[in-house]
């Protein structure tokens, strides 16, 4: 499960996906399709399980460049994907179970419809 922060309002933003394993994301695998406005950033709160690999895949509609960041509870960037595409893959293994943030930043002048998946 992940939560998206929109204008200081926390919105539940995940749909559970059946899976054989609940690695990484303590709520299990999640998937959501949404849009991020031009020059805006979507932020999701997740709780990740220490010692278990996690991956976050973001796939956009092709209209703009998306950059993605995974931050720990102290705001440190622990994974990033900052190329010139709208596909991001973040992977890491947290050392502790705790709160993390996923940021999806739209660098373009129009909205981008994207799908975000966590394991």
C-alpha cells in the first residue's frame, strides 16, 4: 500500500495486487495509474521492510520526462532514476523497516499519465 500526498491531503492510492511474496513493501505489491501535472511532483508514502529488496517501476505515457526518487525517513535519497525518459526503475534493500517516500517528478510542460508499481 502506498499513499499519495496531494496539496497536503493524504489520499490512499493503492490497489493490492495478488502475489506469492510480500517482499519490500509491507502492505504487499501495489499498482496505481494516475496523472502528474506539468512541472509537478507526486509523493507517495510507503513502509518498507528491512532486509528485503524492493522495486518501484514507473511507466509514463511518453509525453514528458519523469524523474523518480526514493527517500528514507530522514529525507536522504536512497535510489533515483533521473534520465531523459518517462520510465523509472528504483531498486534497493532497506537496512531497517520504516517510512520511505517515492517522488515522481514531471519535468515537462504537459501532464503525464503513468502507472506506478511496487513489489
